[in-house]
C-alpha cells in the first residue's frame, strides 16, 4: 500500500530522512518507532503529501505521489484519515459536529440521512455512546481519542495514520486505544 524508496529530506543541511526505504502492506498495522527528532513526523508528512522529498519515490497504491500537483494531492488525501496525537478536536463544536467536520468541509454535499448513517456507524465502531451533543471539554481522554478516530473514519479512508495515539496516557487507556486500533483494522481492513 505504501512504499518509500530511498527518500531523503534535508533541512538546513541536516538529513532528517537519509535514503529511507520501507514497505507497508495493505491491510496491515505497521509502526514507525524512534526517539524524538528522528523523523517520524517528517515521514508522516511525506505520506500525507505535506512535504516533498529531496530525492526518492513514495508509491501509494501504485502511484508515485511525489509527482502529484496540488489538485492530485487533494484527491489523494481523501484516502487518508489521521488521528492526531491529542485528538485535535475543535472546542467550539459538539462531538457530532467534530466527527462530521470532514464531510461538511469537503466538496461533496452529503444528505442529512447519509451523514446520520455515517455518524452512527463510526460511533458504534469506536464504542461511543450517544455523546454527540457534548463538547470536547466534557469528555475523558479516552473518549476524546475515540471521537478523533471516529472523525478520521467518517469519510471512509483507505489508510489511517495514528500520530502517537497513546502518548501521555495511563496503561488502561493505552490498552483500550491499542485494542480499538486492532478492532478498526479487523472490521474495516484499513
């Protein structure tokens, strides 16, 4: 699904990625592990197409995304859902509005019925009760992560990127989030 071929990215004379090559098989959960400052976030930004490498190829689903123009990148990014490190929920929006945000902000107009159906589906998949009326500050840490994941899933992506999904959490919440990631993979093949 994702293939990095000799990717190099240099910032201010320092090679953050130096001939990086790896392969992520379709439908498999894969990890990028390393110390702070070793290029994990830079790698994620390359997968999403926010950064272009200085050299090398990034093949995603058979296409070299390095050569994509802005229009092609916009279309490509619809294949990707991201669960940000701290869920990155909008404080001024309810849980339901947060989850539906990618659909509302997109170019396609979805019917109320379709949005409701998708909202219920991702809430169920993430084991969330009906908390669509609540605001992020009313949620526990685990609920915020599950809401963030529901938002990442709402547009039915082919790839989900989890940016440090369990950083700073207690062991019980970490176990719950890890199991949720496995369940999402089993249920959807993402």
